[in-house]
């Protein structure tokens, strides 16, 4: 009778942490420590920026133009950088979205047939992977080099001596599209790959062509993946500093059109974005007014947090609404 | 399941029906439909669609090709004039680069003179230190996230990891330059240390140590995401097999799971390394932007407090000179070429290393 009182599975050395070897206990402790430290670091950054933001952000900063001035409190706000960030995002996404979706659709739907197509598909995939791994500073000076070519001169501003500088919103936005492309492409491709093959077969059986299937069936069903990719792309563009500093010229805090034509000349002109404003006003830059840098950085972080939240919401809504998870939660 | 075999065998009557109706009838119903728009609205033929989409995809390949080619062409004068000595040591690289601003539009061969060793050393040092902190840290936290964390904690951490990954580098730089740099400069670096290096370099707190620490925080989320994905994909049966043999959970993780995903760990490290090599803005903000080569013989703590400059940060620091002097341009493009080259090698390397993992179906 005493024997049956024992649990069926013998309690060995491995069942309780206290029976573990000291080294294993230490490793476990370190793992817990690392996990908690990760939370603390993330929390500390957000809380610190939040405190500084509430301390220094005044509503009028958001609606006044920046001015060069010694006095930190009186020298204008960051309306221009806000507009600049929005413009860059629009241009970047306008280029990256069709490019990414078309490339993903072609690779998944057409890239399988035949050896030549397969090779080309692999080539496209790996070149996008290379873009994803390229440092943004390299992409930035590549963009500068492209828009300094004489042929593309009309798209950017000129220096006093008439040399094409390659600095403009169009140039910076087009360069930005390169860093938004990889997440957009990856999200769309994973979404398409997750659509069950029966869906395509059903469409084909109804007599739809392949492209009609893509346009009427597949793209609508991966809309949430495309939205996720777009959001990730936007958060890349909003957060990128190197391209803004190099291609849009950080020197000018105000957005300066090159001529008098209302929209086009502003797009051809130089300006600033939130990131370059933060850089320029930190002690590393020329403005050196940290309070405004904090305020702008807080707004920037808010954007990023909101975009992150949107990604999470899309993923959750999508999993709920459809049976298959279309690869919506990747970094 | 080859999808090509499923392609519609007959020209489907339903799909081609609108094409047979006159285009004017299609266009008439719509207010904005010009003839071009109406033609686009009609069903495309598959051949045309294949061509159109394929050309668009090809555009990305061409862009990457153009990137490598253009950067290489712009870097070429510096590389030919300096040869392999380009990476050697000699003179102060900051002075050499500053001197180029004043050179003419048609520089002589001597204008291209640059010896980039301090920058290479700075890049390798900051990346190496960051990896030395980030690799064990992200391994431990991945194990924690996948194996030990309670469900709620796991959710919170993966949220925070994603957040850390998307915080812009300029915000990391701002926190670094406003908080960590003054802290190091005022509290960690002692006055005798500052005095001992007078005339050599000024210890303000902007240093390789701060840069590497923030860099580690920046690359950890990338590694954690990749490693914990791989760890979670290890077949459960393998873990259970180990447990059934009588080892405890941590031993099973270390001996089975971690061993199975070794290629994924190396690949994650390579990708994080590429990211760290190319980080420009944050390093330019917190590292002091002086091409000083930190010297370990000054003592380990002083060593970490010495300023440094990397390839990427020197491009950012000199961005205002672009377009002014060809010699300076070419030098900066040569730095970029080196970064681009190492990024490509690292991402191809990561891909090749992960290939064996595809053999196990479950481990992606």
C-alpha cells in the first residue's frame, strides 16, 4: 500500500529546479535575467522619451515653422519636418507599393513555370534580400549618385553655381522606396503563399485566367498582408535618418521650393523630416536645442508606436476573419 | 503540385466575354473612363500580364545591379590611386579627408591619398564589441521566451522586441548623446584618466563603449526574432525524446534544440553583424566622431571610453561635402562600396549557412 502512494513517474534529479546542477541554475537565472532586462530596456526607452516629450512638447510646436535662432524657446516649431516626413512617406510608398506587390505576385503566380522563370524568380528574390541587408547609408548615397546624373537633373535642386546637387523631396522619396520595398514584398509574398491552392483551382475551374485570378481573387484575399507590409514600409521610411540627411540635405530646417510653381517646385526643393530635425537639433547637429529634439523625437516615437499597433491590429483582425494566417506578424 | 498544370486548358468563354463586346459600351457607362482606362479594365491576356509583372520584378534586379555598379564606378578613382594601401595605416584619416574638401575639380593623384585603417579598426571594434554583448544576451532571452516564459510574459516580450526593432536609430542616438554620454563623461571617466590622455584625445564620454552598448541594444531584437523563431520550430518530439531520457528542460534545450538551430544562430549573427557595420547615424552621434584608434594599453576602462569613427559614420559626418570635390566624393563612395560588399557577403553567407536547416522540414 505504501508503494502506490508514490507518484507513477519517479521524481528524478531533473524534476525540480533545486535538484539541478549549479551551472544549470545559473544559466536559467541568466535567461530570466536577459528576458527581464529586454523588457526593462524597451520600457525605459519608451518611458524616458514619454516623460521628456510631455515635458517639452507644446502644441504650438506642431504648427509653427522652424526658425534659425539662438533662443531655444522662441525659435519656432517643426511644422516643416512633419510635412516633409509625410511627403517622403507618400512618395516612397507610391513607388514601393506597386513594385512590391507586382514582384510578389509575379514570383508566386508566374515564377514557378519553366527553368528560366525559376532562375529569374530566384534572382529577384535574392536581389530584394540584398536590398534588405544593405545599410541605409549606402542606399542613401546610391540615391544621391543616381539623382546627380545629368539626365535626372530637373528632379532636384541646383547649387548656386548651377551644379545638380541631387537634393530634393523626389530624390529622397524615391530612395526611400528602396527601404520600404523589402517588408512590402515579403509580406505580400507570404500572404500569397498562404492562400490555399484550392482557391486558385476554383478560379481556374470557373474559366478565369491567371491574371484575372490574381486581380479578382488573390489580391483581395491578401489585402491584409499588403496592408501589413505597407505599414512596416511606412515605419521604415518614417524612422530613417541617413537618407534624409544625405539626400534631402539636413542643413535646411525649412522646406524650400526651388521655384514658384506650387507643388512641383516644392517637391524639387530641399527640406527636412522629423528624423533629420532630431539629428540637427541634438548636440551632434548644428541647431543644438535638445528640448526641441526631444519633442520631435517624442512625436516620431508616437508615430512608430501607432504604426506598430496598426500592424498588430491588422494581424489580429485577419486571423479572426479568415481561416489561414497570411504571414502578417513578421518584423 | 505544379500550378502550371492547373492553368485553364481552354480559352474560357466567361473571361473573354467582355473582350468581345465593343469597347465603347464598356467605356460609356463610366464617367472617368477614357479609352486607355477602358482598355486597362478589360481582362488582360496572361501573356501580357506575365510580361508586365515580370518586367516590374526585373526592375528590382536592375536597381541592385545599378547600385553596385554606380557605387563601384564612383569609388574607382580612390581605389586605383591608393591600391591596397587604402586600408593600411599612415597619417590621420580625418585630416586627409578634410584636406580633400579644398582639392580642385580635376584632382591630381595625390589628392586621393587616404589611409583608412583607423576607420576599419573602429568599425570592426564597435561591431565586435556589440556582437560580444548581443549574441549571448539574445541567446539567453530567446531561450527564456520560447522555453520558460509564462504565456502572458511571452506575449509582452515579443511585443517589446518588435518595438525595439522599429525604434529609429536617431532616437537611440538621442538617448545616447543626452543620457549615456554625459553619464560616462562625468561619472565613469575619472579626472586622472582624462589628464593622462591630454594632448592625445579628449575623453568626453562619447566613446566606443557607449556606441557598442547602444548598437547591442539595436541588434538584439533582430537576433532574438530570428533565433526564437528557429527555436520554436524545433520539432517537439526531439525535445520530448531528450526529456524522456531523463534530463531536465534546460539541458534538453541546450543539448538538443540549441544544437539543432546552430546554423540559424550563425545566420542571425551574420545579419546582425551586417546591420551593425552599416549603422551610421547613431554612431555618428555618440562615438565622438574622431578617427582615434582606441588603445587597449591605456587600460580596459579608458579603452572603452575613447572615441572612435566608423566607415558609415564618417559618410554621415562628411555628407555636406558631397558634390564639392571629386576626391572627397570618391573616398566616401569607396567606404560605401566596402560596406555594400560586406553586407552582400554577409547576407549570402547567412543564406548558405541556413541551407542545411531546410532538410528538417519543421525548422525553417
